[in-house]
C-alpha cells in the first residue's frame, strides 16, 4: 500500500479546512491561478484546428510543442472556493458556472479533432479542484448542495427502498406510520459493459419486510424495470426530494446519455422544471430516463476498504462514521487520483478530517 504519488493535503485557508488534490502545487499562492498538464490521446484528424477554450478563470489549450498534452489553467483557490460558496465576485464572473460551460466546450473540442475522448480530461479537471472536506463529493460525483444530483459510476451500487401503505390511492397526508404495511428493497450494481457503457444489474430478488408483503403487492415492483434501461456512457441520479415541492409526487429520476455535457444541460433545465423529468428529457435526443414516484428512496453505495476488508457503504458516509473511538491518531488514508493512489496528508490534531466523505476506492487503516 505504499504510495509514491504526490499526496492529497488537508490544509487551512482563510480559517477553513480545504482538501487540496495532488495536482495543486504544495506552495500554491491562494490568490493566484495555476496551470496543470494532462496527457491526451491525440488524433490525426484533418479537422484538428484551434484547440483552446476559455471560460471565466478556466482555460484549456494544447500544450506547446506537445500534441499529446493539454494545458489547463485553473482559478486561484480563493476564487474557486468563494464560487462554491456562491459568493459574488467583483468581476461578476461565476466560477462554478464557468466550469460547467468549459466542460461543455470539451465535447466541442473533441468533435473538432483535438483529442480522441473528453471524459478523462473532464475527470482530471474536476479532481484537480480544491474543496472543503464536507463538499468534496463534488469532484468525484458532481454533487453540491445547490445541485442535487449524483454521477453513477461503475463499481457503485444503487439501493432502492419503497414504502407501501394501506389505501394506495389515498392522499399523501394520510400516509403515516399507522397505515404503513412494509418496505420493499432491491439493489443494483452499476457496471461497465464490454462496449464501455453503463448498465444496471439487479442483485438478487426484492427483499420485503415483512416477507408477507410480497403477497400483498398487486402490480409488482415497478423499480425492477431499472435493468431495462439502455446502456449509456454516463448515468446520473437526480434527487428530487430536495428539489420538488411537497405537493409533487416525483421523488427521483435517473438520466443517461452519451456525454456528461448532455446531462449537465438537462440537470440545469430540470431544476427549472422539477415536476417533469422524463417528459422534459424526452425532448432531448439520445437521453434515457426513468422516474421514481411517491414513497421511494434511492441511495448510491460506494465500495471502500476498511482495515483490509471491502465494504459497501451508503454514499455520503464520512470518516467519523466508520472510525472507531481513539483511532484517529493511527489513521492512514489512501485515495484514488485518476488511475493511481495517493496518501491523504493531514495534521493529526485537525479533526476537520472527520467530516471528509468517503469516495469509491478509499482505503483506510488504523
């Protein structure tokens, strides 16, 4: 488990704990932009033209004298972190919105023949952004409190739990613990097929509690149709319980598309039209969609290693949730950065680390 790669670093910036990824230089000035370089698979396409894009504090351009690399300019840590807190900038530039526009530009540059594929460059940019520990799900899964969606990636699981009540057609307010008749749960693996596209594989049968509930359900479990979604390059879970008013019946939706930028655009629009997920998505060509209505909870799960044992934990689980008492000073964390592992360096006296959410592949030992 020894790692020779540059580490993640938990440091203090303007009195806030911030997790800096391996690509941020160790002595990077907090008020200065910085550049990083990512290797690419260059093409020999005759369409190859100007391979650059600039949006706000972000810039992407071909590395000088190296057709197999792209140089990326990222905003000063202070500017970026201020943007994630929705703080207004003097220049009027929204750093977070600029990022999403630049990510959409990636697809355009790929179509121009600048590189063979854009997904790894997108991942590299996202994983190179510093974040506060409690907000660091953003660079792995695209989740922010104001953008309530989660990228579903291969290796994850999705747990679906649906509550059932007597009088299924009764008004919402009549559904209480008194007329609850049980819960049905089913789990799916998020898998990558041979053509590098995502599909959902059901694990076992629906688990009913109480077991007799399986004899009561008249129309089967509609959640089982998730396996029937077409294979797509990218899938995303929209958490509508955060976005939708109480009088709406939609709880969640899963969207799939060939490009992440398609999902980014739909994500933005569906926050404006939160009661019509698949109806609205149907207007976009090549998008798969499945809605989950009423009393259902969808929980992504991630695979981590705790003292050498592999476990699946609910997405959002923090270090403090799994670390035994009095183990903090002996804790070691390794986290994936792109295709390799890096140590996470932190001050043994800094309890801010305990708020760090775990992500797929994390290794913890104590």
